[in-house]
C-alpha cells in the first residue's frame, strides 16, 4: 500500500488500521520510523504512566507457581505485517497467570507479555490478552529468553529455577517501558531503552540509574545524572599502589566531565617515572584543562598542585609546574596520598 485513505474525512471510509496509525503518530518514539519492526525492542509502545501499571509481581495471596499482573493500560505496536499502528488494551484489575511447572534439574526463563490478536491479519480472534510465553529449559548452562510473539510487548521476565515450587519478586525482572507523547521524555530502564524508531533529539529517563540521555543520531549521550555520582576505580600508570586503596567518583553532563579521586599508597608501592592517573572517560585531544590536586606525606606535610589532561590520563604537577615523580614533592612511601579533582570536556 502506498498513500492510504486519511482518517476522518467527510463521506469517506477507512479501516480501523488508519485510526491506530493516528494514535501511533502521536507516540514516542515514532513507530513509523521503525518500519513496523520491533517486538521486544520496538517503537511506540509501552504501558501507562503510573509506576504500577501492568506491573508483574509474585502472587499476592501467597507465592506459588503463578504471578500477578496489576491493572493498567497497554499500548501495543502491531507488528504482524507492515505498519498496523497502536492497539490499546485496558486491564481494570489484578490478573493471575499460572507459570508452567519447573524442570527437575534445568532452569529456564519465561516472558509475561501483553499480546494483540487481529483476525484481519491472522487467526480467528480479535482481542488482546495477558499471556505467559514459556521458555525452554537450559541444557547448556545459560537460560535463553524465548522470542516474544508478534504484536506484543514484554512486561517482565520470570526466572524459573530448577525444581522451583514458587515464583517470588526476586525471580521477576521488570521490562515495562512507559509510553509518552511524541517529543516527550520516554521513561524506561537501562535494559529497556528504545532500540528502533530512534531520532536525533529523542530523550529518555532511566528509572534504575536516575539519568537522562538524549540520542544524537548515532549514540545516546548522558545529559544529566539526577542521582549520586558514579563510582570508578582510578588506575595508576608507571606506579603501582601496593597494599593501599583507591576511590573515585564522577558524573557527566553532555560532554562535560567532573571527577574526584583519592589514592592512598600502601606497603609494596613501586615508582618508575612520572605518576599518571586514569580518567573515567577519555578527554578531548585538544583539551588542556588544569585541575586541582593535593599531595600528602604520611608525616603530615602536604603540597598543592594541579593536574593536566593528556587523552585518557591525568598528569599530576606540583604548584611550580614540576611533574610528580618518585621524589617530588617528597619521597613517596606507604601512607602517602594523592587527592585530585578534574573538570574537562570528553572526547565524545
């Protein structure tokens, strides 16, 4: 089909598919950009905005081999053929779904899905339903998720252990993504980011990381972190830590990186040449930022200086511009420490 009959023209008729495509055009990410693709990573689908909509949990009346699906609304991208638009299904109460008996010795993974059936394209049914897609027991040691049916959205993955007698919340991984209006922020997790229907400027908020990302046309770039800074472990180049400790934290906004770290040297410290400290994200090749550092001797003496960026490492300097070495600003030994901060532009 090429140009379709438009919706809501006077004295004209159109199929239900056209109405669904109207709804699809208002959702984010835009399904039309996905060429009708995307069953488990698809476009223009999800659940309503409430945190509990269609949430899958252990049986409320007591854990057994079944799960509960909460009330809510599903927006399901029709994917059986071409672009079928968005089907809407509403569940107004808790639905209990039985999970097939576990294997005696092998684990498996099942899917909980919201699925559309449309007799215009296959079968004889015209409805939507909450269903369990039972996986295959793993014979190679690693459970593999079963494929989701066409025209469905995955709500959760259920890990069914060998000889399991019940399913608890610890066995359930949430896979819901909340649908949003075109141009709005998509609420998802780091595991349910949109993968098709992407466009430059598409913005998401990850509930498990508390981070906001925007798609640049080729990659996701973190815009801001609303939660705590990320941890990272600085590594030393030329020097070895010995039996000491090292801590680091960092965050980013676009290509702006802020980082803090502390290195406490211990017994077994070795020093060869200039001490270099790794960065959490490589710096731009033309960046020459200089940042703050403090060097502390275990006898209480200290010195201040700065650090200079060189691609993926920090180069510590003394305040007089001399690089930090095995004997500058003092002879380094167990109990000494380096504290540093940096603010710089990332390479990408």
